[in-house]
């Protein structure tokens, strides 16, 4: 991993030409963010296991699956088998987060935990301990839709988590998701987010690869 990585969110891609869009970013990116929504935890439906399985067949990108579903415990195995590399669930959606992390890791995958912007920041403090989890996903919009504006309070939240992760010696990747674009990426990266999810600012553009390259250059990654 370079100092910063983008994880372009497929949600904003053209699903009729999905591999064309994935291939467009492949020369620049290492990660691909896959948003799974169930119409319960969030008021929207998106992709699931079959789409991820198909993308896995055709791409070597690191598949960063973001589960926005109320019952993540029922879907860990299918999303692991589909070929996800990271499986991230929401802290709001389970009573057994540590058990879920263990199950994800036992399947040979990296485990992530995500937090809704309306949930108190402290809710994921236990996961900032060294070794507790592999990825922390800070939602900087209310989950459910692409193209929303970055919530400014997210910056302080990222900085707080960055400080605590560093103090604890945790190597978990700090990621941010929502409203990341040419105007906000420096702020989120400056606060300490290392994996920047961007949907509309990459796949919503005419040339997703070029858009990804431009975002990288703004945070000092050059090609
Ligand atoms: C929203 C999803 C995001 C979304 C981000 O609930 O989790 O990953 O695709 O889209 P942008 O970057 O357009 O805010
Ligand atoms: Zn997401």
C-alpha cells in the first residue's frame, strides 16, 4: 500500500459496462469498493454476492466489500466465498462484532468495522486497539446513496481515530467513505484517513481512470 490509496466505489459505475469501468481504474488503483445494501439498514438496494463473484473472476483488484445490511452474521461466508478481500460490517448492525471479526479472519479475509455518522464516535473505540480489526471505515455521509456531501464533522472524527490508532500501535487501515472528491480529499487525508473511498468522483466521471489519477495526485501520489 502507498501512503494513501483510493477505493473507488462501484456504486457510481455504469452497471451495463461494469468491467469497462473497472478496467479504466485498474492502471492506477489497487482497491475496489463494493457497496452492499439491503433496503433495511439503508433505504436502498444495490449489488450482492453474484455481482462480486463475477467481478472477482475478471479482476485482481483488492475487493473492499462494505456491507450495509442488518444481519451481517448471515452473510459472512457467502461474501468471503464470492472473493471479497476485505469484509466490512456496521457496528450498528450486530451484537457480536468481535465474533464476526473472528469469523471473517478465520475465512482468511480482512475484517473491517464501519460507523454511521450519527453514532457516537466512542462506539468503535474498542476496535482501535492493536490487532482488533484490519480496517476502520468512517462514514462521512449517511449511508445509502452515492453523490452526497461530505459531513464536515467527519474530519475531527478521523483525526481522533488516527491519534488513537497510532497511540495503540494499531496497523488497521483508516478509511473514509462519502463525499470524497477533488474538494474534500485533502482534508480527509490530512486528518489521517489512508484509504479514501470515492464513488461519484471516480465512476461518475467520463473517464474514471483519469479521475482516479487526479484524485491521487491531489494527495501526493504520482504516476
Ligand atoms: C454510500 C456508500 C458509498 C458511496 C460513496 O452509502 O457507502 O461507498 O458509493 O459515494 P460518493 O463517493 O459519491 O459519496
Ligand atoms: Zn461504501
